[in-house]
C-alpha cells in the first residue's frame, strides 16, 4: 500500500491544482461577464434615454409645425378676404401670394418627416393652388375659384393639424 500513496498524493495534488485553475478561470470569466453586463445595462439605459429625448423633440417639432401652419394660414385667409377691398388695395397681390406660398413650401420642406401622407399631399395641393392663383392673377383672369380652393385646403389642413 505504501507504494501507491505517493502516486495517489501526486494525482490528488495535480487534480487540486487543475480544479484551482478551473475555479480561478470561472471566477475570472464571471467577473468579466458581470462587468460587461453592467456596461451593457448602462448603454441600454442611455439608448432608452436618447429615444425618449428624440420622441420629445419630434413631438415639439410637430407642435411647432402646427402652430406655424395655423399662423400662416390665418394670415393668408385674412389677406384673401381683404384682396380688392379698401383695407387691402393692391395693384398686384402676386407678391403677397408668393410670400405665403414660400411659407407653406418651407413647412413642407422642413417638416416632411413629421407629416403623414394625407397632410403632406394636402399641403402640396395648397402650394399648387397658390401657384395657380398667382398665375391667374398674372394672366388677369379671375382668381375667385382659386381663392375658394385655397380656403378649402386650409380648412382641411386645419382639421388635420389641430393645435393642442
């Protein structure tokens, strides 16, 4: 029996050393994975915060779109109501129409990503109707029909873009 004691002790010591290495490696990988998980959780939280911030910015930009549309459309309707009256005698209202057309084109360009297809197409139709009105004025044709169309588009867009 004494002959087997030394190899058994040697084997047992080697097994203990190997088990120690295995435990050490396991602890190393556990701590490393824990650090990665903490880093991943922090990154996930930052991404969630950025998404919430982006959502808030989009909401604020949409509100800005609505307010600007309301402002421009009210001025436009006032101008259209007063063209040809004593309060607004113009030799050519083309310049005013050009200014308002540009405002709506700017809204279309700057806020296209915030509008749905219906809003975008109505705003494009409004810009087209203003251009049509401009052409009728330049050609000295009646633009009463154009005024009615513009008012209709403004009314429809006002319903689509209510100010909260």
